[in-house]
C-alpha cells in the first residue's frame, strides 16, 4: 500500500478544473510553497491517451486502471496504493473499465 497523504496542508488550490475528454477526466492543480505542483483528479470509464512534457508520477488513490506507456506494448494494472512513472516528452494510455479511478499526479524535476 502506498503512503500517499490523505491531505495536503499549506497549499494553494487552483479552483478552475482541468477538464479533458468531455469531462471524463477532471483534475485540480495544487501548488506547493516550494513551487512544486501536483494535480488531483478522477477518471471515468473509458480509454484515454495523455502526452507529457514533464516527467510525472501517477499514484492511484482509489479505483483501478490499466496503463500502457508510449513505446511499450506491455499493459500494467494499477489499483489503490500503486504508482507508475512517465518519462518527460512521452505519454501513456490509461483505461478504466468501471467506476472511478482517483489519482495524484506529481510533476517530477
């Protein structure tokens, strides 16, 4: 089980949502005092591809998904407490079969 936090203290939350794929993926940006940022979001059932400029770490908080990193033919399943990293200038395809998948996305240096 991952040790993701239940809450973040002393942060700024951007109130305007990041909305993708007609609302099937929605997140909010969280800004930290050290200038780092994360997004907290949810993914409805479906299959979605995201490109990355910065390297990212995706931590699954609730629900289940499968992920295929760009350049790989291997699909990996993830559930609560698991995580995966995506290289900068790359991307990934994420699929949710049922329910909601909740995540924390950290932008890595």
